[in-house]
C-alpha cells in the first residue's frame, strides 16, 4: 500500500515516466549473409522486429531457408541494404522449374510505412498460374524503392505482381532480364517499357491497383515485368 502511494506521488510530481511498448524506441537489427548478425536470417529478424524497426542487410549474397520467400507479416518496418548499394546486397533465390522461390511477400495489409529498399532480387521463379517471382503484393501498399529485379520468371508479372487493389509505391527500380511466361489477359499500358500490365475484365482493361510507379528502367525483360491486376 505504502509503495503504491509513493509511486502515485512520484508520478503526480513528474519524477517518473511510464513507458508502454508503443513508446519504445525503434531498433536497428543487422543481418549478415554468414548468419553472424543479430539474427541468422532475414525472416528471423522480421519475426522479432517491432513497428518502426529497421533491418539492415550487410553486403554479400543471402540465400537459402530464411532468406527467400520472406513475408513481412504486416509489420511497418524497413528492410534495406546497410550500404545503400543494391548491386552489392543480393537475395539469390535459386529458383527454377520444380523449385519455386520468390523474394518477398506482402500479403498482410502492409501500408506505405512498410519499406523494402536498395537490394538485388535475383533468379526468382514461380510456376504455372503464379505471378511475381521477385515480389508479390496482395491488397497491400508497401514502399519499394531502389530494387534491382534480375532474371525473375513467373507466369505473369515476372518480377512484381500486385493483385486485389492496394496502392504500392514502386520507384527507382531496375528490371533486368525478367520473363513473364504467359501473355493472355494482359494489356500493356506502357508498351515502350514492357513494364506494366493490367488484366482484362469483360473486354476492358481494369487497372485495379492504384500503384505509384516512378523513375524505373528495364533492360532485356520480356513481356511485362510488373503486373497490376483486379479480380473484378
């Protein structure tokens, strides 16, 4: 009783401030390709991260379980290369027929406060009727900047696939040698770039996902590298 009274008096006097989890400062986690960082894998770091945290990937090649098919779990966090050099920080997916792997998945309501920046996503592959061997977004709006998508192959949207609306931001990315294996239901909205497509519904192109797409470039990608679609 006495201790409670003293605590109440200190709080009233402003001598003590109580912090809730929401008040906790953001934390930076380091992940290294050799698993010697704060967490052994990117997945492990995301599972442990709290809202507002940053996960920095050191330069090198990340591959194998825990570093591919990475789900952001709906968290408002940032994953980026520590150096800011996308070409030096590589997620190598080792995908191919019978060995489906994509880079990252945004399927849990992520908003623009969820950020992926300055890395290379290489050699992703997803099989028949699947899209986005680099990144798949399902009714989500992450911020994706400075990514190099290289040699990713999918049935549609070889590098990036966005479905069911959402408003992702995609900027300053490079699309190199990606492949979309199927062309049906696609209507290119930027044919000179081969970058963006939308599904057709009742014979009319329906760009359901209101993405912001700025300052990207393509090199050697076949058919649309990025697909926005609506299931109307």
